[in-house]
C-alpha cells in the first residue's frame, strides 16, 4: 500500500518554520545563556540539514538508489551539487567511473500542487494522479522526456540517461568534480552577442522542432560550460499546444532579453522575435 506523505510533510513544514531568533534575549549580559542559545541554534541548524536530507531520501528513494547502485547504471554517489526547494542534485559516477548528475525530486505536497498547472492541459498527459508521490514521479519523468525531445532536436541540454521514480540520471556538466557555473554567476561572459544568439536559437528550435516551451528559462537555469550555454531544469516545459504555452514563451523571452540588456547587449524587438517563433509551418 502507498504511504501517505501528507502528514510527514506537514511535520517538516512546522519544524522548518522555527524562527532561529525566538527567545534569544540579547540584553541579558550572561555568557552562559548565550552559549546555551548558540548551542541550541547549532542544534536546530543540524536538525534542519537532516530534515532536508531526510525529506529527499525517504525510504523508497533509498531503496531505488540502492537498486541503481547494485544493478547499474550507478557506481558511486559522490556528493551534493545543489539543494533546491523541489529537488537536490548530486554528482555521481556510473559503473565505468564516468561522472553523471542525479536529480532527486522531493516528495512534497506543496510542490505537487503547483506542478499540476504544468501537467493539466498538456496533451501528452491524459490524467493527473491523485497520489502525491505519483505526481512527483510523473514530474521527474516529464523532465526526462522533455530532455529527450530537446536532446533529439540537437539542442544543448544534458543528455538524459535514466529515470526511476523520482530519480533522474543525466549527463553531468562540469570539469571533473567542479560543476559548470550558472550563467547568472558569470560576471562578464565572453562573446555576449553570440551567447545571446545561441539562446535565442535555443528557444526557437525548442518551440519549432521539439514543440516545447521551457517555461522557466533564465540565467538561473542556463549553465555556462566551455564558453557555451547549456539549458537545464526543463521539468516544467510544456507542449506548444498547452493553453498557457504562449504566456510561458513570452515570460522566457522577457527573462533572456532583460538579462542580456543588463549586460549591455543591444537586443532586437522582442515582439517580432516572438511572432517569428510562433509563425512557422507546423
Ligand atoms: N546536469 C547537471 N550537471 C551539473 N550540474 C547540474 C546539472 N543539473 C543541475 N545542476 C546543478 O544543480 C542546480 C539545480 O538544478 P535544477 O535547476 O535542475 O533544479 P531546481 O530544482 O530548479 O533547483 P533550484 O531551485 O536550485 O533551481 C543547477 O543550478 C546546477 O547548478
Ligand atoms: Mg533551477
């Protein structure tokens, strides 16, 4: 029988809401008390970290990870690259010792709520599961499938390698143990105009060939590797037939244009770029 994660999630929510400054009286000139408070804060911090880890590694996830380690394709999990709200990303090695990235989605009732908007209305998904973990599994599969479509269209995204439940294994972008930085962290990228052009062509090919709209495209979801952009985090991408596809497309275009404008790049008229994308022989 499926375990209901609702209650657990609420427990974590309450726990994470603890205000670290509560009950700390800075006017009390009492070192002893301050020490105790400091210890308490450290303790809460530790528990918070544990809660984060535990909320990703629920029993079933540990079971599946174990299976992937025993039967392949995983050889070893090295360490965490990023701890986000919806998912954690880890550096791992396959059984031949090649780096891979693992994205593990958290089974979280709050996350599954907003995910519905990007699933309902997408003709690829016939019905929405009622169970929270099944929605998250569907979401992880959606990212895998979106990556596949983009990769097949020749776009610069990590190659999707394997999907199991809430665990997505994909090509690792980075040099050895150092993952590629996000575009937002690059102070002065080389050849900004070409970089901008490459991202514009990414949006267009994703729409016209892969028939998808990214939906969360910005300098936060583009890695900068070998002086080239690689687009990640494509789970929310919707089919161009989705009723909100055009709204998401406009948002993606705005984000990218704003970022390059701030870098001093002269950008074309976003409206004509938008029409240039959506008017094509289907
Ligand atoms: N294939 C990859 N290779 C190397 N690093 C990656 C890869 N995929 C993701 N990352 C790193 O993990 C981070 C989080 O990944 P992603 O954006 O897909 O997840 P997210 O759930 O949106 O997390 P966040 O809320 O932090 O954006 C990225 O910003 C990037 O630094
Ligand atoms: Mg992201």
